[in-house]
């Protein structure tokens, strides 16, 4: 047996964000300096996973709420865009590379998760093809740089879960969410609107198309802030909003619901919202981004 360490390369560096460490560092610093601290220390954040030119500034509002001095593990839950998956999957990689520095996967937590029998293994190829986890790695590295030798990551690829599975995974992960040394990063963009996404919901009473999209997203965001998984499921069934991280969000809401049963007091608030462009006619398309943070009192 070889003892070669399995590394996941930064496969989207050079396309979705710069592969230059110094340039990336300067960009992230710039965006973080524009964001305000209001919800620190966050126990969980929701942040987007598009190319940084589109969503880097928005994501900073979530990462600004992270306290690196208490964070020892960063769970990153990202939706699967390329492979059909009905459960959650763990990576074969032990190291995740970023242009800033390498991140270590927490093998002890991975071993505990394996033992539950609820996870499958994704291939390294699947992991490197997927961007939903990777887009959070440079921000995680930047946010945690003052404690870069003291933390590990727990990447989880989330499949197209049924409501009952979201509940099961939420229950399983709730004990990790209860620990103040853990941070949960929930990777999600919001409405994908346009013919290319096969989604063109439009409420004329809101005015221009982009305002209708914003109203639809903010309705969903308000429901997420209520921390009720059933309300969020009902919203998705009614409007079919193309929120790509709906299953990771569902898992988080179920984990929160589990902790609330035990009397834990929490609140979630969104801090920033943006759209890649403003849709004004049926030929246009856009993707929306939102950044928010969960605080435990």
C-alpha cells in the first residue's frame, strides 16, 4: 500500500477565481473590508458559490461573521451539480488545495460519519468537477488564516434529498452544530432565472422582472430566517424557486429544529443580497446570491 496523500486540486482556480495567491488574497481582503460585522460569532453561514467576479463581494458579508479564534472545524455542505446523488457523499481527499494554502480534511469526523452508514464516497473526479464546495475554500482559508494550523474541514456533497432524508441528516449533524468550535458553511445560490434555467416565474405586480425575482428570493429568505424546515419545503413546492442549495439549507434547518427542541436559542439573518444582472425581458437571465449567518445565543 502506498502512503501517498490524496489531494484535491483547486480545479476551478484560473477560471472561476484567480489562481494567483497574492491576487486572490488582495481580492478577498478587499471584499471583507467592505462587509460589516453584526452576527459574530456565526455558528453557520449561507453563502453563494458562483465565480468570484459575480458573488465574491456578497459572500464576504457571511464570512465576516466568522470568528477564527474559536473555530476548529469547518463543515462545508454543497449541492451536487454534476452527479445524481440521493444521499450525501464524502471525499476520498485528505488535503484540499487552494492558491492560499492547503486545507486538511478532518479524518476523525469523517470516520464518525462513515460509521453511521448514511454516506457514500464520491470519486476524486466528482469532487474536482464540482464547484459548490471549492468556491468556499479560498474564503475559508482567508477567514481562518490567523489560525491556519489549528483547524480542519469537513466537506460534504449533498444529494437531491427527500424531506425525510433532510430530516435524518439534520438530526445527525445537529450534535456537531451544537458545538461552538464548529462552523457550518451552507453553499447555495438563489434564483436562477431565464430560459437557460427553464425557470421564468414572473409576478407583474412587482414591476420589472428583476424586482419580481428579488421579491421571490426575499420571500424565501424570510422563511429561512424563521428556521422552519416545513415552511421552507412548502415555499419550494409552491414557487419552485431554483435555489440550488435547497437541500443543504434543508439539512441546516432540520439540524436547527433538532437543537431548538432541546431549548437552544438561535437566530438567522441575511446580511446581503445581489443579482448577477438585472433581468428586464424574457431573453435575459440572472443568478441571485444571498449571504447570511446563524448565531446561537
